[in-house]
């Protein structure tokens, strides 16, 4: 009798463990959000092909989305908000959305509340994230929050990001004047993701960094941005990400700080073929009792040239500044000034990294629509300096 009960008990425990690991999924309009209890991570998808029920990741989704993460800094100590020793994670169903909870031993309780809003037929749907940090220490402390989003849609388009005043960000860039930049767009061929950083009920960040993903994650907090440096590392080519840094706040015991941000997903630059006008996916935000809804902007002529960015339309100048896009950011092209022999590090001399540069050049040659002369010349200049340094060893 006892020998028979052991397999039954084992199966019961195994089934309970498997059930607890089932991801929590939310769908609204063309958006799908998945929260993972086992890792404390999330993934976000856009229904780019409804006929085939094909969802495209808006953020890099391998390893259950571990390369996108929030961090909290408590009195100078930085903790990554994912399941690990000292950080317990859980997922909760809440009205209208889902919640990720992080219990940091002896430091804080952090919650990320996700709410999805469908815009109907326009195809542009909204994600609202409400982040809350509660001081569970017995004394006051200084708390900061940052988010690193492993974007991917623009990496093969030649334009990694754009903003309200920059039509192209293709190299390391720090955004300080957030109220002018307004938003950051990552646009691909069949989907786009727009981060909203200004407006009613939106928590304006202190700074935003567009940089290589590994540099953002490895930095103690805000990375050292070298304007014009590319998004390459020894591990990957064109691996860009967005770092968002909110102001620090002093909290008494059991006091909370809250941060709110929005992301809008919509169609990509070729969602309706080569004649698709990106501005047709533009969205306007209507504030109504703290809620954000989305409306499609006026549909332009199909003969309108392919320009501007999905969800945004052509970049606008800063009102009252007398300066257009070029005055704020130039062309947005990579700045070659960072490329000096001193900036060629040892890991860039590795054969794997050198091969990745050649692979990128080969990829661009096979896809003329992805080619920008600035990127080609930047890759060649980098290779020249690498070989020069190798010869002088």
C-alpha cells in the first residue's frame, strides 16, 4: 500500500509545481501581455497578422523576457527586479490587468501593475504600467527606480529610435529634455512600440538613455553615454535598448513612491505594403479622468511618400524654440568622433566580435532597404581601427 502511494504523491507534487509555473496572460485588442511567476519577468506581443494569429514580440522575448527589467536602488544598493536570492516574486490577477510583486528582503516591496486598453479598429493599443515602491525598512531611505527595455523592432531598420524632435537615433544618445522629446519610438516592419513620457498622469523621467543593452544592464545606475558610439558589444551587433531613469525620492517607513508610464503598440512601416504611410498609425492621447484612450489620426493619401515614423507622423519642431529636428539632434546619424584608437577595447579585438562586424556588413549588402551610408562607413571605420591596433600589438 505504501509503495503505491509514493508515485501518486510524486505526481501530485509535480502537478502542483507545474500549475504554479503557468504564465499569467492578458489580451486586449491586438496586444498580448504575459507575466511569469517563475522569473518575475514579462513579455509583450502585437498581433501583426490576425488571419494567421501571428503575434510579434515588441520586446526581446527569449528566456521569458529576462533582458527587459526594472531595477530599484535603496540607499545606493541596486537590486534587479527578477526572481533570485533575496528577491521573492509572485503574480496576481487584479481588476483590468495583472500584477508582478517583488519582495526584497529587508528593503522594499515593489509592484508593477499592467493594464491593457484597446483602441478598437485603429490597431494602436495601450499598455499602462504603474510601479509602486514601498519602504519596508524601519528607517527612512532614498529610493530610485529605473527600467531597461530590450527593444528590437528598429534594429534591422537602420533607425533604432525616434522622438518628437529626432527623426533618427542610430547611436548612443542621452535624452535630458524629456518634455521636448515627449516619446521614444521603436519601429519595425510589421509592428511599432511607442514609449510615452509626458502628459497628464505620466511620471516624467529624469533622463533616458539609448545604448547597447549590455552597457545599460552592467552600469551601476545611469550609464556613461558616449554620443555617437554604436550599439555593438563583444556579444552582439546593433543590440540597442532603452534605459529610463526616474528621480529618486526619500521615503519614511511604510511610505510609497509611484511611477506611471505608457506604451502604445501599432502597425509597422510596411504593414500595408510599400505604399503604407506610417503616419496613418499615429495616435492622439485623450485624457479623461486619468484614463488614456487612443484614436487614429486622419488617414493620409496612399500616395504620400514613405516618411516619418509609425505612430508618430513626421517629426515636429519644438514649439517656441525656433529650432527644428536638426537643431536638436542633427541628422541622428552615428557620430564618428568617438571612434579613436583609445576607444578600441580588448574585447573588440576578439575574432568573434570582428566576425560579427563583417556579418553585419554582409547583412546590409543583402538588404538594400536597410542600408544607411552612415552605418556602413561607421562599421568600416571601426574595422580599420581594430586592424590598425592589431598590427601595432
